[in-house]
C-alpha cells in the first residue's frame, strides 16, 4: 500500500515511478493499493488514465481492507 496523503504534486517522473513500482510489485506476485490522494494528484491520475491500472482508495482503511477481501 502506498499512502500519498502528504504528496501535494506529482509530475511525470513521479507518475513514471509509480508505474514502474506497480510493474515490479505485480511481477513479484503482489498487489499495489494507493490511498490518501488529494484532488491535484487524482487529476493527474485521471488525465494520464492511470486510474485504469491503479487501485486508488480515498482512505487508508479501505485500501487495507481490500487486501483481505
């Protein structure tokens, strides 16, 4: 799980790192959940269509629950 609650801005380099991390996690058989995204970061995910491949949750508790359900 990656909590982005303190992230105020995410540029293309940051987005690229998230995609690379997602790839590595999936190759290792894991799952990546993202939570705590503010509106500006959420907009970046939508503009780049990353909402199609990232699992994004508003709250940390929801992201954690998704691992066990």
